[in-house]
C-alpha cells in the first residue's frame, strides 16, 4: 500500500460512525429525489459527503511529521474530500435508480440523474475549496473572516437546497455549468497540491476565543488566579461575557431563520413551526460548545465544582430560555399561531454533559445527535400536556446538572484535551 493511500485511510472510529450515518442519509435523500423529484433537492447529498474530509483536517499536523511530502498530504486530502465523495455520490444515485428502473417506478431520465450527480459533485468540490480558503480568511481578516466564511457557506448551502428537478433548459444549464465548475475546482486543487495552507486550527475556527476571554478576566482581576483572595467580578458577569459573541450570533440566527428558510426554499410555502429546530440549532451549538471550550479556564476561577456547575447551567439555561422566547415570537409572527416549546430548554445541558464526558471529538456526530434529539423534544412538546412537559424538562435538567457536576468533580475527562481526531497513526496496512 502506498504512503498516500495510507494517509487516505488514516481515519478514526468516530469518523467511521459519522461516515456511515452520512451514507445512510445520502441514500435516503437520493431515493426520495428519484421517487418525488419535485419535493427533494437533488444536490443536497453532496453537502453531506463533502464534509467528510474536513474531519481529518486536525490530523494534518501529525501527517507532517511522517516521512511524506506536502504534495502527498494535500493529494490525500484531495482524495478524501473530492475523489472519494464523487465516486460514492455516483454509487448512491446509480443503485436506487437501477432498483427503481427494475420495478418500473423510475420517473427521472438518465440525463436528469447525470446532471443531479454533477450538481452533487459541484457542492462537494465547492465545500472543499471553502475549506482550503478558510485558514486564509482567518489569517487575512481575523475574526471578521468568520463572517465572510459564513456568507460563503450560505451560498454553498443555497445551491445544495435547490428545490427543482433538472428537467428544463434553465436548470439543465445550471447543473451542467455546476458540473464543469466542479471539474475545474478539482483539477486546480489537484495541481496546487503541496501549496495548500494548513487547516485552520486556532482562533475563531476552533472556538478558542472563548477561553481567551476567560483568561483575560483571570489576568485582569487577579484573585481568580489566587483562590485565597475573593474575586471582585461576579461569576455571572464572567459566564455571560466569555461567550457573548457566539450567543448574540445564535440569537440573530434564531430571529432570522424564517428569512433564511424562505430564501433557501424559494417559492415553496412552508410552515415555520415545522422548522423551529433550524432556528434553535445555532444557539444550542453555541451554548453547548461555548461552555465546554472554556471549561479549563473557567476551572481556574475560585469556584467549587458545584458552584461552577450551577453558574454554568444558570447562564446556559437562561440564554436558552431567551432563544426559545425569540423563536416563539418569530414563529407566531410568521405562522400566525404560537407553538409550545419547553423540552429543548434542557438540550444545551445534555450536550454539555456529553461533551465533558466524551470530549470535543464527539462534535463529529454531535450535530446529528442534537438535531435528532431536538426533533424528538419538539414532537413530545406537541404531544404532552404543558404540565407534563415542564416536569420532564425539570427532570432532564436535574439529571444533566448531576451528570455535569460529577464530570467536573469526580470525572477524568472534563479537563483533558481530546481533539476532533486523536493524534495516532491509523493508516498502517
């Protein structure tokens, strides 16, 4: 086995779980598009598989100390993010198309299938180019580059959620042009192997700014570093200050998600209460990862494990309650009727406990876990009585509080650095 092939196969167990999950989702989406093309975007699968190679980016630092060249490293990443997804995308489309053709239920033409595959490859290639450009934006524009990166990501997502069957001249031309652009991006990135910038591993790309804010408080207040002296800064101010940028960004996303969904779906009329999870995912992700990313710095504060857990849950639950109120107002304004949401109040606490126990490597599947749990919680809120929903929320919050306290006071993993990918070599034959 060649050295580059070993690099391509150097993936961790969590990555394999995520990869299998994405394959299952991709197969389901392709099957849905082939059976009902007017209700499913054909290029969305490319976004799922285009993200797979990103998870190996933290291992590039390890690869660079191995006896391999930068060209081999970049081409291994090219295979992970462009070549392998393109082959799998073709397989995920061909298999259900052949099965439906054998049953006589296939409604799309072979040209439609080919163009849909081209659109999927275009999304995967665009996301790869976005990943390569990301560290350049971080170095050139600093934290402001995060805004530019988010706008670029929105453009990619907008094309991936294209609710049209490629069966007329305009969409034929669009998907054909996207396929040619994908081939051009793939060729350019392959030719530039050896000159790719290192993956973003610090700054806003990894959320370390939260810990930096905590360090600023501990350095300026002084007593936070010397527990024998009382702190002059109330803990609630510290907990609110360390993550106000991501919290404000999450609240803005909650307030604007109907405009985002309307822009994504075009002329399709949707009930925004059914997409409340989309408006809540940004604050949930910000609150959950925000508290965990800064936990090592927060532990330097003169607080016991119980008080640290209490202040963490108090601020996170309060901000999540504010997010739920904003989402409730937005849904009421756009749909004309309110919707009861209570159980999602406990989701940030559950995510914090999971991340403290299993580390940030769980982020590779945390988004999928959070979306599934959020859908279940919103469904239970509609089915349960409000009193039962409140009691269930209090019970889950209490259990998550106890679990978080145990991890901070008695556990072994809360203060360990557990990266997205372990720095172990898994590429041996």
